[in-house]
């Protein structure tokens, strides 16, 4: 009997280079994905996605660069980690989505979701302020900028029900180090 627990399908050819780039940036072996769709079963944002998270992984595996980098899914992900918690292979799916977002911006791909970069700026602002995300503040600040209060209220209520929105922010103990990273990053840009 053969041990197949660590075997993965290895794709050959140039389409595999895209997967290698994503793997390097994400730092997680998404090729272990079983495509069981456990990731989607708890995600409060699947209604805003054009592909379920495991299908984004499949696009990357098959070297489908444009559909992966121009999908709404990579921008709808808020890195709440519900998908990773439910993943039987412990794949860091938000890490994959983040790598794809970076690649989409760097390579000039069309951003599928309007105003999404403003949303992500709000995410970075809370990280700079607290050392981690405060999702409720992110959503409120974004909604204030857009002046759009109720279109996705149901998503916010789902997140509250799943305890994904803390009413008050939590802070890291050494916020100064986080702020140094932001200063260094702005100098490098």
C-alpha cells in the first residue's frame, strides 16, 4: 500500500509558473486543496464572489491568470479566516487571496470591484492604528466614504451573528513596531 497523504498533482509547463508565484507570495501550499468547499460553507461573503474560494485555487492551479486576477472573489475576501479554520488541509486561503490582490495591482489587471481599493486602505489604516484589523470600524468608515449605508447590511449582520465583528478594537502590545513598518513601507514606495 502506498502512502498518498502528501502526494499532490503537479502541473507541468508554463501555466505552472503562475501557481509557483502565488505559492511563493502566499506561503501556503494551496495544491493540497481537496476542493471539498468547506471554505465556502462558512464564508459570509460568498454572495459577493464570482468564484468560491476553492475555485480561485483551481484557477491558479490551472494557470488561469486573467480570470483569477480579475475576479471579484479576491477583493470580496476580508481575511476573516473562517475559510482557513474550516479547511481540513489548513490552507491559508486569505493569504492566497492577498497574494492575488498584490499581483493584480502590480500587473495592472482590471479591479473587479469598484471602490475596493478604498476599502483596503481602511483595512491598512486600522492595522496602523491598532496593530490588527478592527472590522466594524473598517466597514463603518468605508460606508461613510461611500455614503451607502444599507446595500449590504445583511452581510454585516451575518458577521455579527458569527462573532466576526468586535465592537471595540483590540491592540497589539507594541504598536510602535507596527507603525515603524508603515513608515518604512511608505519610504520604500
